[in-house]
C-alpha cells in the first residue's frame, strides 16, 4: 500500500473514531481518581514561577528589538511579523510568510522560558542561540551578521541602546575590516562566505559577539512572556478538590469531556504530557509527504557540528531518523516509517543540540476551547522613540 493510501486510511479511521470517542464521554463531566491524577500531572505545580530576568533594561531592549523591522535583511519583517501578540505569538497560518515561505508552522512564545530545546528540529538548545538561526534564515529574517552589525552602527538609536547594555560596537565604519555582508553560515563559495573568511579572527569574534548579544537581549524579553493562571490551570486546581467542579463558562462541559478523552481513552498524554503538554521528545507519526520532505530531527542534528562528528550510537541513530511534528492547529510532515524512531526517548546532554520537543498544545489552543491563548501582551509593542 502506498504512503498516500496509508494516510487516507488513517484519516478515515480517525473520522470514525473521533465521533465515537466524543460520544463516549458526552454525558459525564465528573472525573475519576485516575483522571484527576492525570490532570494534576498536566497542571503547573503550585507556586511555580519562572526565573527572574536579571536586568529589566536588557529585557526592554529585547522587546524593542522584537518589533523592529530593521533586524531583517530588507527591513520588511520583524520577529513580531510571525509571532504576533494578538494571536498568542503565532501568526494563524499553516506556514509562516516572511522573507520566504517557511516549511514549519510558527510556535507560540508563551512560557517559552520553560523549554529545554528550541526549533521544531531541536537545532538550538538555548533561547538566545535560536534567535541567531532565525535572523540568518533566508526564509525568515534573511539577514547576515555583518549587515546586522552595520545596521546597529548606522542607526543612532540602535547604536546608543546597544552601547547602554553591552558597550560600544566594533568600528563598523572601517570597511576594509568589516565588509558590508558576510556570515560563517553563508556558502563558502558565495560572496558573503568569502568576505567572512577574509576577515581577521578578532574582527569575526567581535561581530559574533554583537550577534550573540542581540540574541541575549531578545531572550531576556521573551522570558517575560509567561502565563500560568489560565482557565485550564484554574480548572485543574478546582478539580483537585472536587471530582466534578461547578460549571464555568471559561471551561465548559465540552472542554471537560475533551479533557477526559485527552487523559483517558485518546491517550494523548503519551506524548503531550507534563505542564507544557509536551514530553520534549521527537516522534514520527507516519504522516504522508506532500510537497516538502522535512527531515526533522536529522536536520536539527546536522545543525550541530558535534552531532555530525559523534561516533555511531544514539546520536547517530537520531540523525538518521526523520521525524514528524503535529500541532493541534497545523501539521508538518516528513517521510519516514510510521513507528517512532529510536531518538524519540533518547535525551542528550543539555548543551548539545540533539533533541527537541513535541508540540505544546496547552499554550496554543485547547481540546475544544482556547484556554491559554489570551494575551496580556497585545499592547506589547514599544516603538523606537
């Protein structure tokens, strides 16, 4: 049976199973002890708070950078072009549209500080470093680090703001030392790649430091995008004391039935577990390939030089296994066998970019309701003055 036929059969099976599952719990909103325990495992632990941002001024600088289109190569896009506050820091599209059309949907940034890994393929293991991938991705902001450093230097407001947080920029006006464009990520035979390689090592380090500092500032602000007091959190707290809490418009009966299925017969928590509704691992669901072959984890491992040079073993097995990521709103597909790959449960040391995350259902949308997408950051834009 071809992959497309298997996919069609899977969709047909789901079409039959989902209404049956929904009907199974249609008349009962009370939770059993086992279901209550499963819901408790999804709730944010009482008293949990995110780590404080050590420098509020740094976070403010990061907020301004987030909405500044000058970070893109042609000045048309900012981080907020895809991560829109009014849409829970997503864009509502199946695939993002920025400098180019992306291959994977835009994840939310709500509670992103809780993530141990970043990007759908786990190519980054820190919030600040994943920003650098976005800036130089030709489908996203499509910039290069030399041009970005020149942009900061050229614009007095950006130069002054950078200086207040990190000190002076390199002397970018010295064109012989700092070409207009260049990046170590550029192809070695491209103009940008050749220009970068001609630079002195100390000048390369200075530009790399500027790039990293911008990532640190952007990460400092995004660590403030926190919400733990959602309708789901409040319902989970009420459920701890009462197996059938009183009706609540913020968490209606349909949502309760969906939650019972989620932690029960549907077995969603096999992957979507813990306070982030994610086991922070990769899985292959065998979704058929369409117009783009997304190699998933294999590509993420390829982004790490250490992953490429690791001897045969768990990391090598992960690199060879394409993955599938499925979100509650959209789907990204890759070619591969339908069984979960070996990398689904293997966890690498935190400093190596060799694993990633399942989609985070609870921060984006709900089972039949939107429970963690209200955004107190809808007025977060702070234009440069």
